[in-house]
């Protein structure tokens, strides 16, 4: 796309080309998140055209092609969703970039698949499949993992709210691997650990003792009944 200086709303700094005009604040928030995640410089300003106020998004001229390609992906998400109210914008799980200036901890990982990263105070980044990655907010994480315990419900959740990730997992036939990756965050690794074995052995011993107690009680009652009859 050729840069047109007449489309430059930041001519004072030079080289800033408008790539999109929009009225919807929710769409603006998605674009901001996508550009931030891609580390793409951008600026925002308000324009009045034909008596209507719009929000213009501009990027450096040399990044215009990259920005346009990323923008198309965001617009596809917007087109699939109904018009959103301010609350819907807050709840939207799409293209939500996790800040890089806060503590980040990898809580689950699998070679060749990806990882789940906890951005402290922000959410859990699902770094699996194509970027930009989805991020589950901290207040939604417990519900997200609860869904993972039910395979069918979890698949429906991903298809409805994390469509890009769901499409990739299905096309690559890796849904099961991702499900186990999520389960790892609250169940631990699939590898057997000594404490797991001891815990299981303890439960087994408790069950055997309980059964022995029931059998002994039954025999004692049976003895009383037999004695009374005799």
C-alpha cells in the first residue's frame, strides 16, 4: 500500500499513515491489543469527517503493510461478533495481550505444543497455536479449568470464545494434548511422583482397614444373633 501524506494525521512527527477509521470503542481496544502484542508502533487520534467523529489509527509508513495484514485478522473477529456494548468489550477474550513488564511464570509446558504463562495480576496466556495468543483473565481462570474437566464442555467453550485456538487445535489434531496441558496446571505432571504413590498407598490402606472393620462388625453381630438363637 503506497503511503499518501494526505492521510497522515501526525504529520508533525512525519511518516504516520492512517490504516483504519472506526467508531466502535470495542474494535479500537482489540486493534490496540493486537498491535501491542505484535510490538507494532501506532498512534490514535480523533477525526471529524462528513460531520461524524471517528477514531483514526495510524502506524509508521514502513509498517503499513504489516499493520494492514494484522488489522484484517482483527476485523474478521469483529465481523463474527455482534455489536458489543462497553461491558462486552471488557469481557471479550480475543487478542488480549499480556503486558511484558510484570512478573511472568511458566506454569505448564509441552515441547512442540506450547506453554501456559501466568502474568501476575493480569491473567494466563495460552501460548499455543498461532499468535496473537489468547489470555484468560485471572478472575476467569478457575472457571476455565473447571470446564477442562468436562471434555465436551471444554471444546464448546474454546470454539465459542477462543476460536482461533480451537480451529488450530482441531486442524492439528492436538486438542487432547492441550487439554492435558491445562490439566497439568492443577493436577501436576503426568509423571508419577513419590508423594503421589505414598498418598495413593495411604488411601488404599485406609480402605482396607475400613473393610476389615466392617467384616469384623458383621461377624460380631452374627455371633450375637447365633448365641441368642441357641
